[in-house]
C-alpha cells in the first residue's frame, strides 16, 4: 500500500511538471527570462495634409517607421491647434485603439497634455514642444532635432551660389542679399533663419538677409507674396520656414535661386531649387515604438542629430547649385559630426556690434516668457541642449526683420 502511495505521488508530481512546462509554452530558461514585446498601435495627428511639405515629411516617416517596426497606425489630418487636437487624440484611443499618440505642431501641445492627463496608460509624444520637462506628466514627451545644423549646411550651399553670382558679375559683393520667408517670430524660426544665415556667411562674408513673416505655418498666397516682395526688395536668393510651395514657385517664376525646407522641390522648380534640409522623423518614431514595446520610459526630451540620421539634406540640384557644392557640404558635415565646427559659435556673430559672452534663454517656458537658463558655455550657444525644442531667439547683426507677425 505504501509502495502504491509513493508511485501515485510520483505520478502526480510528474503531471505537475508537465503542466508547468505546458503553461510556460515549453520555454527554455533563457526564453522564460525574456520579455514579450507589448502590442503597439500609433495614432498620428497632423496639422495639415500631404499638400503641406511639413506634414508630408511627418507622414512619410510615420509610414516608413511603422512598416519597419511591424506595427499598425491610424492618422487624423487637418487638425487645428485647438481643442480639436484633444478630441482627435481621444478618438484615436477610443475608436482606433492606439496606445501611442503623436502630434506634429507646436500649438497642439497644451491639448495633448490634457489628453495625457486623462489617459495615463497611453504615451503622448509631440514635435517642437517645450513643456515636457516642466509639465510633470510622466506619459508626455517632446522631441525635435538639431535642424539648425541642417539649415547651416543649406546656408553654405546658398553662400556658394552667391559667390558664383559675384564671380560671374551678376551681382557685386555688397548686393549679396538673401531673403527668408518665416511663419512666426518663434525661437524655432529665429534659430532656423539665423543658422541658415551663418552657414551662408561662412563662405560669403558680405552676405546680408531680409526676413518677412506670414503669421501662418501654411498660407500659399502669403508665402508667395512674401517671396515676391523680398525679390522686389533686392534679394537674389530665397529660403523659408513655411510649409507651402508658395515661395519656391515664386522663385521659379522669377528665376531666383531657392533653398527649400522639408523636402526637394526640384520637380516643380527644376531651374531654381538648390537643396533642402529636413528632419527625418523615422528614427524617433522607431525609438518611441521600441520603448513602448520593451516597457521602457520614453525620454521627456529627445533630440535627433546628423549622427542619428535625423538631420538630412536632399540631393543637390546640380542644375541650379554652384559647382562643387555637394563636395563642400560633405566637408562641412564632417566638421559638424566631429565637433570641430559649432553652428552658434559666438565668435561668428555679433549683436549690436558686440560679441555675446553670456545669455539667458527662456528654456522653462512660462506665460511671462522669462529668461531663466544660461545657455552660452565656452563661447558656444548650446542650442537644443537644455531641452529638445530650439530656444535661440537672438537677433544678430546682418539680418533685418522687415515685419513682425506673431499670428
């Protein structure tokens, strides 16, 4: 009887072991210790649609990143910087089952934060925003890239074109004036046009630049009219931080060289397009997806760089660019990568005739826009170091603002 009891106990133990292995899916110890990736579906909120070069750049990256990561996504387009953003986020969560929400415009931020507070189990990521490091909302995150480096490179291409025009006798050195169509007088725009100007100045020392603002991220007619006004005012090359084809097509019509933003315009402007800088958002989208899959925290502020593949240039249009432009851009890019060149080296610009040794920027943005953080160290303005979004808002010599439009 005792022997039978021992045999029964042994059989029961064996059944329990088999059941355990079955429940564990017959995993090896190594497999048992690994963590299964969480299911992800991303919801994207876009300010405009694919007609906007800015939004199309995000859309292309979203599609590419989600396909490469093997995850589903949904999107909402034409979402203004209003409560519509909050409603779109809620709809993407409740209707589409998204557990990551990404919005692409500066003015979306406060509404996205409201949604993040209501849905603590959903991750909310936002481009160009400033509040993630101070908002105290664990599931809200900002991202941007060191696009000022890309704009600097584009500026070098512009400066080389100016030199070509001077050498050909088309203009004199004192007429090397560029025009720039800007959306708003935000730090993001100021940082962009300043770095573009400094890139041009690095190869064409006599360059100056006029800037006109439209008060809108996307207004094709206003952008075209701004470019036309700049050309009429003596600007011999145009660039922009605005999202339509208004400025590039105005340049093509007038035969004025153009440096675009967010993608090549060579198809529509084959005779005047030189090059374009842009942020490739694919690395960030893949990063945020991977974090959620692995159960890891997304950084409050993430800044992409040339090295991460986040700051890129289009191919140079040899038909419009000065000879040797592509080779020069590779040389300058190498210096940016190894740190031997700093875009905002204070030795390369002045403010009212004086070099800056110290500057406090509005990094912890509040309603009063108070300057709160020292951002110059060892002669370098440390852009996108204290947070991902730009905070360079200095008005340097050589650049003239023809109007100011905050919108």
